[in-house]
C-alpha cells in the first residue's frame, strides 16, 4: 500500500471516530432534551392548572373565580397525558357543572378539591418517574460516551505517537544517509523496509550508494593514473606553463617556464605570485592582466580587473635553450581563466589561472622573412614597371612616329595593365610595411578638403569612363585634422576606387565630409550591389575578397586591410555603415587638430 493511501485511510479513520462521538453525543442530548420537554409540557403545566383551580375555589365570592376555574379546567382537559389522569379530570368537570348550577355546599367543594389533588398526585408521580428516566439516560450516555471517548482517545493518542515517527523517522534516516554520502562514505545504507514510497526510496538510495561505492573504488586508481599522465604531459610540453590558484599562488611550473623565468621551481611553488614578481620582470609581465580574486585573503587591497577567458600577447624573451645556446625568442602569452561548477551546484566559480607561453619564434622568423622578401620584391619591381611606363609614354610621343589604331589599342591595354601591376605592387609594399610595423607617418594638421580634392583628381578619369557622377557634400568651415596627407588620401582613393569599380554606369557616388564632435568623418557611399550581411564584419580582414550581392569578386583583398592599419595608426576609426541600402557606405574618422 502506498504512503498516500495509508495517510488517506488514517484520516478517514480519525474522521469516522469524530463522527461517531459526535453522533452519540447528539443522540443522547436529544433524548435528554425530549425527557425534559416531556416533564415541562406534560406535568409541570398540569400542576400549574391545578394550582390555579385550587386558588379559584378559595374565593368564590369573586365574580371571576368560576371563569378562571373553567379556563384552567379546559386547559387541563387538553393536557391529559398520564395514565389515570383522565378520570379525576372528568370528575372535576362533573362537580364543576354542579357548582355552576348552584350547588355551592362544602361537600361539593371538597369533592372538587379531592379530584384536583388526585390530578396533582398523578403528575407529581409522573415527574418523579420521568426524572429517574432522564437520570438513567444521562448515566447511560455518560458511561457509553466515556467508554467510546476513552477508546477513541487511546486510538488517536496512538496515531499522534506513531504517525509523525512513521513519516519523520525515514526522512531523518534518509537525511543522515545523504550527509554520509556527501562525506564520501559510500558504504552507508538505509535499513528501514516498507512497501510504500519510503521503501522504494530506501531501495533507490541503497542502489545509488552501491553504484557510487563501486565507482569510487573502480575509478580512484584510474583518476590517479590520469593525473600522473597529465603531469607528465605538462612536464614534456615545449611550451612554458604556469598554474595559479584563485588567490594567485603558484601551483605548478613546468621546466620550460622555469628556464624562461630563471628561477628554480622549488623557489616558486606555493609562493604568492605578486611577491615573486617584485624581483622577476618576466613574471610581473605575465601576471599583470590577471584579475584579482575578491575572495583572496592574502591581498589586502584587491584591484578588480576585467579579464577575458583568454588573453593573448606576443612577448620577446631571451631563452637560454635546453642546449645552453641562448637567443632572443618570441612567445605568445595566453592566460586562461579556470572556471568550474562544483558538484551539486549550478553557479560556476573561479578556480585559478593557467599561463601558457607558446614558442612561436620559428613562425615569427618565417613571417619576417616573408615580409622582407615581399618588400624587397615589391620595391625591385617598381623600377622595371616605371621603365615600362616611360617606354609607353615615349611610344605615344608623335615625334617618334604615329601609331595606327591597333597599335594605340595595344599600347593602351599595356598601359592599363602596367598601372594595375604598379598599384598591386604598391599595395603589397604597404602591407609589408604594416606587417613589419614600419609604417612611416608624418602626422600634421591637414585640411579635409585637400584630401578630398587629391582623391577626386586621381579617380576623375576612371569615373568619367563609366559616366559616374562624384557628388561632394562638405560642411562649411571644417577644422583641420591630425593625419598623414599621403596615407589618408590613399585610403580615400581606395574607397572611391572600390565604389567606382562596383557602381553601375551613370550612377552617382556620394562623398560626404562633416564634423562629429572632435572628429571629422569622411564617407563614400555608392549605389552598387552592396555587401552581404555575413561579409560586413570581415571586409577589413587581409586577403578577404567580399563578393557583391551579384557574386562579383575582384581586387587583392589588401586595400581595405591596409586602409584600416593606416587610419588606426593615425588614431582614427574606420568602418562600414550597416544600415545603408542599396550599395555600401564606407567611412573613416580623424581627430580634430
């Protein structure tokens, strides 16, 4: 039987007891009430009528005496309820008739009085008899209700004693078992047996504890083995690894990190990292971005710092090397915040940090070699390209002779591809400067419209070939901006070149220049196919070629990347307005001088 059914039957039993006691009490109270009403209604009133008639007989000279006697006699005649009461009542009626007819002698009055005494005696005997009956009913009710009440009290008392324990004891036992399991005592078992939900709960708990016990004993060795394997992997990794707890104490340092820090591990393990950093410049650099835990008790004045899950920085560190041949090496610093969710909880907590120093020297050297190679090749290509352009210019000189139509078309075609090759070489050379960090800037106050005019002059011919209208909208009295005139003009030319390339013929291109607080914004908007939403965030990445809405792809994927580097180097901002349709609107902003 289920616990719910047992509790329901118990409540039904208690309600039945209450109803039984209430029914018996109501039954006997009703009988006592009936006995009392019978005495009052049947006998006491008759005694009152007899008394009124006797009073009337004492003063027959009163003209109302006979009327009062007859009135009470009629009431008595209607209230005859006891055996033997009817005969004296009838006798009183006969004698009263003689009295009214004039027989007022003393004998008649005595007979009337005798009959009234007989009625009085009958009713008094009835009162005594009914009082004894009521007393007997009360005694019976008292005995029966006392017996039943005592029995019900014992039953209810048993319920009060046993039912709470029946429910509370298994819960108490279960609570104790859960505490033992939480203390990793997986050998704990619940021993109460029942066929209800508590029994099912005990069986489920014992099964869970048994499985946890088996898991604990079967996996402990495996966990220790895995820990040793992980420790071995950390030791053998070619990257430097430093582990900190949530209070910034050093937990472990692998040999590579030990070599880079120049401090033996037994001097580092267990130490408070900021204390060691006071005498170690590299460690101070490594932990400067680590967020201070507010719960740390060793730090008297914690300073909260917003730290992302991974912080990545490239450092140049002198590495003595495992063979003793030291050199300047490049390392990528990665800080990983360790966050765990304790068992039984839903909120994660911070458990510490892992600092990884990845050796990227070989990649950095290859990158520098590639950058230097590209820069050298691009620079060397400019000389022959310039010579080709000079030869083409001489071919167009009529002093050397006229060219026929086909020759002029071929010269124009060669000149167009030469300009394209020169532009591509310039972009590659600029990107090489960007990658090597050798951008040469000449920041000075510049008039915004000077840059605009330079860009318009450079793109005028290209725009005229497609009959594109270049519409300039500039605010009056624009302030000077902090910029490198050549590179800022190059960025604007790149914007206009892209706009002309993707714009349909006979369409406008809007160039807008206006001031925004302490910045001046340069905006180029075309009405071409525009960019797909998924490409807008990547359009400034290197070598990314964003196809238009019509699938068209062109360019090297370097122009916008170089533009971003130039503008950011000048302290400005660059981007694309995402809410412009049709076409695209690129902008950059420079600080007011």
